[in-house]
C-alpha cells in the first residue's frame, strides 16, 4: 500500500485558559521571586489563596489523535461544536502547532478555515489572489494561467480591483474558495466556512471539491451539513471531546454520530443553556416540544396525524421585536424539509418579550422513524439565534396516512406522498 499523504501520530493540543502572566516582565519577575521565597503572589486578588498550580487551567482541544489519510480520499470530519474539528484542521494547515505528537504531510496544502483566511484587507482581490498563490508556493506564471478561471468561478469580477476589506463575508468566501480550489493543491482543507455562501454557491463548491477528488487529490471537509458530507465524502472521522471515536465509511460514521453522540447534547443540556449557537442574541430559543391538535404533549407522533411544533423563546431586547421569521428543519440522514414562517407569508411584525412559536403541520407526511428538528430565528433579516445542533427529536410511528390501512414503504423512504392513480387503455 502507498504511503499516506497525511499521517497523524499521538497528536495532542492543549490551551491554557485564563490570564497567563502579569503582562510585563517586571511583574512576572516579582511573581517568580515571591513564589521562590514562599510568599504570596503580589498580584493575586485580595481574599484569594495563592495556589501555585492555578496560573491557568489547561484545556485539551485534542488528545492522542491517530489516523492516516490516503491520496484521493474525500474525508468528512464531523462532531458537535467544540469537539476539536477546527483545531485539527488548523494544525494540518500549519496555522498552529501541536502540543505533542507528529503530523506528516506529503504534498501542497490549500486551506479555507474561516472568512478572510490568508487575505490582506488592504489589498485588492486581484492582489490577494497572487498573494495566496505565493503563500501556497505557486509560481506567478501558474497563478496567471488560472486567474481568469478563479475570478469567473468566484463571481466577483466587478470588484476584483477593490480592496477586500470592502467585501461582504459572502464575497470573501467566494474568492477565497476559488483560489484554494483552482490552484491545484494536493490537499484541500475546507471548514464550515462555506455555510456563509448562498445555496447556489455551496452547490458549486461541492461540485468543485468532487472534481478535486476525482483528479486524485485529497479533500478534508468539516461540515454540520450531513447531506453534503454524505454526497461528497467516502469516509468520515468522528471527533468528540478532542478524541477520534470512529473512523469508517461515511454512512456508518454518520449513523453512529446521529444516533449516539448528538443525542447526548440534546438530552443533557437544556436548550436555554446550550452554547452551540450563533446570532446576535436579540431573541433566544429556550425549549422545544410537539403537541397534538388538542394541545397534548407527545412523545411520538403517527404518520398522517396533525401535530404542532412548539418553540419557546425569550427576548431581552429593550424594544418589542419586529419582522421576526422563524424556521425549522427536519432531518434524517439528510435534510428532509425546511419551513420558515415567511415561506407561507407569516413573518411576525411584532413579538412579545416571551412566548411560543407554534406551527401546525397537517397530516404529517413522514413515515416511521427517528428524526431531528433544527431551528433558526431571524429579526429584520439578521440572524438572531441558530442552535447549530438539533433542538430536539421527532419520533414517528407508523400510521394510516393514506386512510387505506397501508402504512407506506418504511423508514428507507421517509416522505409520504398522496397520489391519484388512473390507467389509460391503448387497446380501445
């Protein structure tokens, strides 16, 4: 077997939390002298005991990581927020160094880890294309040969000679991805940053990454979009609490993550206390449950019944919120449905500071299975709250959706459709 293009051996990365040092050489020296003489820390707070081992807490973002990746592999890296996925990619991209262990990489790496990675804000888009290429070790002639293709893919032709500090986050990502994907790296590393782009651009990016792997190059892709991971990646690595807990084909790894790891986040931590969320915080979702049409809480629903999805919320904004749009998603191995209130013309013009969003779903068109529900709220078009992991479950038992006693094909075909069958006789 050929040697792997990425070999990770006993890799660990720790961070020290809190304030480390006094900020000046003189202060640090005085603290050191006091410790040597057995005297209290002169910079400790009044009433706080001086413990020598409290100069800072240690957080192990990664611990004893071992894995290998072969040339041409498309590997998805999955796990809940804070699991250590981005830290691993930063080490592989040589943005940060490991605390211990070794990483052996064969080939040139292009990485897209966060908005604006590798861009100088004062330089134009054109200048940043050449700067990024030079950082990757490309010759100017190689960059010039690819330049028109990069600009065309990014869709920022009109702004290519504008300083990138004036770009929107979406424009940043479009150009940065175009550079990373088109300058022919042996290894392409992409973090969740693609979520900034619109759906059309995300589709283009996934298509381009597919081309990269078909060309024999290697892709590492971090995403919370399980459908994208499943479509692009042949293998997946599941990281939790800084450790690799599974590395297998994508389907098996995703199933273990969705059925074993992710539920622990939802079950153990109330939604109001969850930290895996983004948004400006003008409103926060605090709870989720489902009810039947009579207002009774449900543990499970039946296919074909009317259910109500209930999302509790709180707002601490000084003024009543206006133009509020809430959406939810239903996911199995991939996203099955997304419904925002605005889709059905129900953006909320005003909103009390505390209450519930309630959505009636008539004749639930899903077959028996265990589904996850995600949720997101925007106010005046700005993201207010988006818990990145699911807010709860939707357990569905077989029901008489069709009113005929037939209960559908089963969980392997989750969507139930109504149809009216006829026959046309060609012989008459």
